[in-house]
């Protein structure tokens, strides 16, 4: 099949590449000349394990091309995926200006029947809006559809190639057939429904996962007070298949480009129809508070933070990405600095991006340089570099053997063995100094 993907961000680039890998002819279109030039040269504008190799393979096979020219990109395509950004507006609503601009252009260029599919996460009703915009520009026959994306950064290729379901929101048999056929190679369960339902499935899924995280974080906060261990609680809960073991890791709360944005957006969607989405409003509040608990833990260990060297290990909102969008580390570091602490940070890949959003951030290239002479080590991302750290060496180079662990990376036994003060999430604070 001939496919056009508009927008080469995470979603567009990964799905375009994976669709080409299953034998389709894919043209990825992006306005950004620099991005397109990079991609043509085999460079990938984002950090995503495995993506470079897969792009290379399919470019070489002649199935994957990049262009800034929408007219060329969509001319031969039967299916057009729209995967441009929907950034949040000041009030939390999704900003649809890029989607609307693309819809107008598609309408102006439409030369024969095509299915125009939104892959971006868009408010319920956007599919119809796109249809109206395109209709106002052309008499050529077309269908709109919704095919939300559920990939995670850091495992985007795996998630796409092994998708647990494909959601297809359609209004015609023709669009259903084309999109179902496109998903056949993925051998996955296909949920065919109407467009509004497909749009809602995406928000409901992300809001539910965010709820799971805030729920376990609150359980963790209670565990700390009642001598219970949240990792064991999560294990005990997760074995019940109705609950499931995933997304029950207590920590510093969620960040990234999806959960914060999508929870805010679904609250807005509800608000606009006069409904107060209480659960998700509280999920957000809990998530925000959870970040500041890290600073409280530091204060508990150190007293005043004034003039103290805090070594922050991990800046990205999760491992295997350089994405700093809404990373909890941003608020946490700002707060530590506000309280007079000196921060030196380490992240295997996100340091450059972090410097763009955290003013005056000092980073070090090596984990042991970062923690050298530190009054406390603060773990914010569970990178494998952290999991593999040499604790004996840590003990030697820090000024005070204090670890505040926002990701529950270490066992209490290891902390006892090496002699640390160790405060993690939802487990008892231990002091083996
Ligand atoms: C998420 C969804 O998983 C994906 O389906 C959707 O398409 C986009 O949003 P992503 O943001 O890439 O993907 O990351 P994910 O792995 O889901 O983690 C999101 C955040 O939740 C991270 O900050 C992570 O640290 C946090 N998290 C996740 C927890 O704190 N605990 C958990 O148990 C799981």
C-alpha cells in the first residue's frame, strides 16, 4: 500500500518506519527542512533505540522516503496519517492549529479517494472537524478515520511491532478494509469502532495508566507511615489478573509528553460537556505533589539544603529517552536550588536537553564525578547505569553516604551492607551509617 505520514515526531516517524518495514511504500512529510535533511542523511532527530537501524534498512530498500513537499508526499497515497503535534494550550486544552492547517492543505491537494487518519492524540470530535475542513476545500471523495498510537518512548519500535491492539475508528467499510489490511502483518486484535470512540479509547487508556501510577504512589506514601513495603504490596496486588502487575511502580510520579498532557486534556474535554472528572483531577494533583516529596526527603536527611551539594542521578522522565518534556526532575531541581542547594546532575543522554529547560544546570559526564563530595545523592531516573553502580565506590567518593531514591533501585540489604542512609519510596527509611 502507498502511505503518507505527515509529521516526523515520535509517533509519525516510528509508525511510518514500521509500516514501511511491513512492505508498504511510505513517504514521511515534515515542514521542518532540517529534520528532513537529517533523516535523508540517515540521522534520527530523536533518541530511540533501534530506530536508526530500521530507518536505514527501509530507506535502503526504497520503501521509506522523506520530503517537505506535501503535494508530492500525498499524491500516490491511499492512506494519509496525520501525526503532527497537539501541544497543550495554557488552559490544558489540546492545541489543534497544526492538525487544522494540515487538514486544509490536504483538502486543497486532494486528487483522488484517500483515507485521512489521525494518529495524533486529539480531542473527541476532531475527526469530524477534520472532515468538515477537508470537505470545505474539495469535492473529491475521501474518508476520515482515527487510529490512535499507544507506543512508549524508549520501546517505541517494539511496542509498534508487537502492538497489543489496533484501534480503528471509521465511518465507512472502505476505510475499515484499508486500515485493517494495513494492520494484518502485526497479527493483533483489531478494535473497529466509530471515530469518537477511538479518540476516547486513547485518552481513557492514558488517563487510566496515570491513575494507576498516582494510586500506587499514594499507597507508597501511606506505606512509609505504617511500616509496609510498597514493592511487596504492588507484587501482591499485581498477581490478581484483574489488577495486573504493570504500572504499579511507585516513584516520583509520571512525566513525559503524554500522560501530563492527556490527563489535562481529558479533564478539559469533560469540563466542556459540563462534567467534572474528579478522579483524574486528583490523579494530577497527586502526581504533582509526589515530585516535591523528594525535596522533603532531602530536608529530612540533611536539615537545611543551604550550600549542600546534591548529586542528581537521572534527568529524563524515564530511562532510554533523552526527552525532558514534563520530567519531574525539572521541578525537583528548581525547588532544591530555591532552597539554596547546589545541584550537579548526570544523565546518560538527556543532559543537553535538560540544560535547555533548567536554567544554569551543571552536569557532569561521569556518574562518579557527579557524586564526588556530595552531601546527598538523589536518584530520579532508573537508568541501567544507576542499577549497575558500584556502591563501594559510591560510599568512598561521596561526602555523606546519603541516598534518596525516587525509583526504588536498591535493596535495603545492599544499603545495609554498604552502610548508607537510604530513603526510597514507600519503604522504610534505613540508616546504616
Ligand atoms: C505513555 C504510554 O505508556 C503510551 O501508551 C502512550 O502512547 C504515551 O504515553 P511514555 O510517556 O513514553 O508512554 O512512557 P511510559 O513508559 O508509559 O511512562 C510514563 C511515565 O510514567 C514515566 O515518567 C514513568 O517513570 C512513569 N511510570 C510508569 C511510573 O512512575 N510507574 C510505573 O509503574 C510506570
